[in-house]
C-alpha cells in the first residue's frame, strides 16, 4: 500500500494539482490547517515539520519523513481494516501529529474523510456511518455526557493524548464502538501500540502495531524500534512492565515517579484508583518533605469537595489536597503538570 495521489474530503477530490494557495486563503479554522498540510504533503520535500504537544517537555519542532508517516498509516489501516469504502473522521487539531496522521491514513487507504472543528463533544454530524475516529479522553467524556447516542454511528475509535482512567473505561463498556487506548508520540508518527478498552477482548496490555519492537533500559523505561518508521532505539521516559518484544503494561512516567519514605509511587496508578471520585480534572504530584523526602499531594481543579481515599494504600494517600481554580493546559488540552505545580508553589 502506498500514498494515493488523491484524497477525498467531504466527497470532493483533491490531489497534487489542486490550488492549495487559494484553498488555504479561502478557508478558516481546521479546514485552513487541513489544506495547509496537504500543500506541504504534495510539495517536493520528503519530510514534514511537526510541533510536539509539549505536555511532558518543552514543545519543539520534530521533522518526520513522509515515508515514515506513510508506514505508520499503513500499519493502522491494516490493523483496523480501513480501505477505500470506509469513512474517516477528523476532530483533532491538524497542527499536531494526531490530526495530521488522520489525513495520511485517508491518503494511504483511499478512504473518504469528514472533519469538524475540534471541540469538547465532537461527532456533531451523525448523518452517516463513520468507520474510524480519534479523540482525547476529554472529548470522549464530552460525548458520553451530552450525546452518547452519537457513538451508534462510529465503528472504531482510538483514544490518546492522556491516560484513559478507570471511570471512563467503565463507561466505554456500555457502547458498541470498539475503543482502543494508544501509546505513541510525535517522534513515532503517532501510536506504536494499542490497548483494547472495551468488549470481550479488553486488556491492560499494549500490543505493537506493524513492525514495532520493544525493549527496556536499566531504568525500566521503554525503548522503541521500527525499521519502517525509521525509529532506531528511541528511548522514552515511560516506565513499563515488558511482556515480550511486542507488548507491555504501562506503569507511568519516569518524570513523575515519587520516592516517599524509600517507596516508589506512580502518580498515574493513584489517579486511576481515584478516577470515580472526580468529575473535574485532577492529578497526583509531590512536594519536598523533611521526613519522607517527598510527600504525595493531590491537585484538583475547581471548588473544594469531599474525597474518599479508601481505595488507596496508606503510602499512596495524599498528605495534602490543593484545590486550584484553573490548571495550565497545552494547546491540545493536556494538563501541564509541572507548570500547574509551579503555579501552586509560587502562589
């Protein structure tokens, strides 16, 4: 499978001969970004510059080859059975890798593409059946809260950009859409592994997509390799429990691990246990402590509320809880933990 010369967007065909200068000039919002990307894609350059989201580090420009992006799209299309008769749905910003890759999947497969402005509750146009879409956990929650019937029109969904917590996983069992959590980053041309979240085959194990292989370093952090995506031993800061060379369980980010009283605590694991307690955003962090070295704290966005810690082990329980009016977010809606914590410390 190779990248097609034509892409079908809302029943209109575009190719390398389309006047993208005029299309970009006459468009607004996501449509403008979409045509701008196609202008770059059909250019003579063999690479694309993409800005990382900046949720775990400073946002930066990453250069990916078009060949690697095509290989990533091919692997996804093969996994989900996406062909020329399918309909793909785009509701993520095109400036970032997740949005761009939905366009590349349409180019690779010949599938039709529909799009809408990114919002907290997408799937606004449910007049046709959608084969495949990608959303953030926040967007999925928004649809479930406001218009859960919209999922009747969506066959398959990948969810990424942030961990999918247990409270959302429970709600996903009630819809027929096949839902998968993704693991990936800009450097890997979006996801390199998928984890089925609902249905009879749901699991907490991430399985490789395409020719991707995994190993771990001496920190227990994942290393990714893929010849087709031109990934050569890419080191991550994600601590995993390796199952074999093509699967793993994700434990958390090395950046966030808390050493309290000689015990290692994974904030993401605590957040998972607390997910049923909150309707607002929250996260676990730490502050220096003279007795424990670091103490576990909880930050909650919004007004004070009662919180039960019965689901947590004693060493996991926050020593302090802080209610903050507004967290700091990236442009793609991810919580910037370090900046939000700094905002608390400097207040």
